[in-house]
C-alpha cells in the first residue's frame, strides 16, 4: 500500500467555495479536487489516483492548513490550544476565520500544542462508575 501526503485546505467562507480542497503530487502530476467533507475528499482522490495512475491501494498522510484543521476539528477549544501554544486565543480565532494568517513558526507552535493535547488524551483511562 502506498502512502501519499494529501494537503487539505478549507474553501473560503463564500458559499460557492465551501467544503474542503485537497491536493497531492503523484509522479510529478498535481491532482486537485474538492468535496464537502474530508472523508469524501479522500474518496475522490483515491478515485482520481485509480483513474489516472492505476493506483488501487493508497493511504493518505493528511496535512491541514489551519482553517481546514479548525473546520474539520470544530469540537476542539481554540482557547485551550492557544493556551498550550502560548498564544493569545483571539489571535487563534483570527487564524481560524482567516482574518489574519500565521507564520510558519506560529503554525509549528500550534501543531506542537495539538500534539501535546493528543498525547495527554492518550494517557486517559476511563472506568465505569
């Protein structure tokens, strides 16, 4: 099974461009598509890889832009991620709404904070009361 990076970006807040855009490069070919959900986008990309490159089994390594990340994982608290990243929560809200755009360094801080939260959650054990 092949592993390919799929970069996911959210459409603008305009209705005609809502949903998620994805792009990947395979054998020097750029493949781009759009869908309403990340799952549908992955299905579309698998079909395009099959149709144009005869690639039948593929796993995607998903990489999100910040707007797409916060759209797809809307249940995450921006204020908590900002706290872990050492950033102002209102700044992260600006990034989410695309009124401001982060530097590569800021994106890395946010990614590190998300991974830290995920690692903490992995340590959680629940029991029936």
